[in-house]
C-alpha cells in the first residue's frame, strides 16, 4: 500500500504534488550524471552547463506535452485545445523525442563529438527515468492492470491520479509496472556504469539506452492499464523510436563521427571528487537547481483542481 501522500500542500488556488519533488530530484540526478560523464572525458562542464540543461529540458517538456495529441486524437485535442494543454499529463515517449532534438541542437552548438555527447545524455537519461518512475509509482500514474496474483500495489489515497480518474481502482491490487520499469532502468544504468569502467567504447551507452528503453516498453506495455480513449499503440511508438535512433546514428557515422572506438577517461574516475565541484562552482550548481525547479513547476504545481496547471475554464 502507498503511504506517501500524493499532495503535500493544499492551498486555496494551488496544490503541491509529491510527484513534482520526484521529478525535480530525477532531473538533478540525471544532469549530474551527464556533467560527471563529460567532466571525466575532459569537457569543461562549467562553460556549457546552462546550455546543456536548457536544451534538454525544454524540448523534453514540450514534446512530452504535445504527445498527448496522439493519445487523445487530433480532432478531440484541437476541439478543446486549452483544456488539454492545461492538463498536467506528460508522456515519456514524447519526451524521448525531445531528448533526440535536444541532443542534435547541443551537438551543433557545442561541437562536442556526437557519440560522446549522446552517451552522456543517455547515461543521465537512465538515471532520470529510474528516479522518475519511483515518482510515478507513488503518484499513481502509468499504472498496471488489475493483478491476478499476490504481487501488486494498492492505492488508497483518493488524491492519487488513478483514484481520481478511475475511482473503482481505489483499494484494488494493481500490477506495479512503474516499479518494474524503475528496476529495469536501474539495471541498465548499472550496465552503463560497467561500460564506463571496463568497456568504454563510444556509442555503446547510446545503443544500450536505445534498445533497453524501447524493448522494456514493448515487453511491459501489455501489463499496463490504458484508458479506452487512449489512441496510442505504445509498442509501435517504441519501434519508431528505435528506427529514429538508428537513422540518427547512421547519419552521424556517415558524416565522419567515430563510433565503437575506445573512449578513454581524461580524468581518473573518482566520483566523490566531482560532488564538491557541484557545490562550489555556481556555473554548475545554478543550472542544476534551475533544471530541478523547472521540472517541479511543470510536474508538481497543480491548480485548484488536481490534474490542471492553471485555474482556467475549459
């Protein structure tokens, strides 16, 4: 049973949702991993931290929000555009398209070798998703179907997302797909740590992210609950993402970017050396805090009615 409250502050016109804290933490952990990876490969992180954060976070949020067009249906979405944009729903697969766009922009702005950059962002992305899925588990979004066995999670908080939207699921045991997904993301992250330490070849982390993330979605999707009005075939979106990633990799490989070459660390891998740098260099600390704050605003601040950003009429 989930005991952490979904809403930790109730105001007259605003509610603060616990998922926002998870989202803020997830983004800060993810950006820290990106910076750590680049730092140990000789990149002056303090000079590019603001650009990295802004060009990852905004394409991610915009694409994750606009992806609802496909779940709701174009006709219905544009019929009440303001209402649907005001809903607090975001879609992870749309956010992955945003990651791709952001990575391409950062490559042309910073001119960091493409597969070094993509490995860094994918490495951080896995850390973000591992933490973020724990937030989904607590908040009651992206839930599984009704569990037929002993293994399951029960949502009793009437303010949890699934209890608000599907009241008959309150107190019902559901398959904890968010927790399973988080565990897979953690495994993939640990696998990438092994790559960094023992088999550091450029592009390998990108491929682990590409295959692991999308195959996970294909395998777990049949166990996830989905509203009948949701039009998306998430497995086909995963296949589309795989094809998109492959085309991007082939494009940069044919353009002269090196892949599967040894990517030696320029600075010895001693993680604890990095963390004082975060706390003492404002060029890194402030972008991290800004990224966490933006994600908290996007995911954690609801209007008077839970599930909406602003107090506006449909």
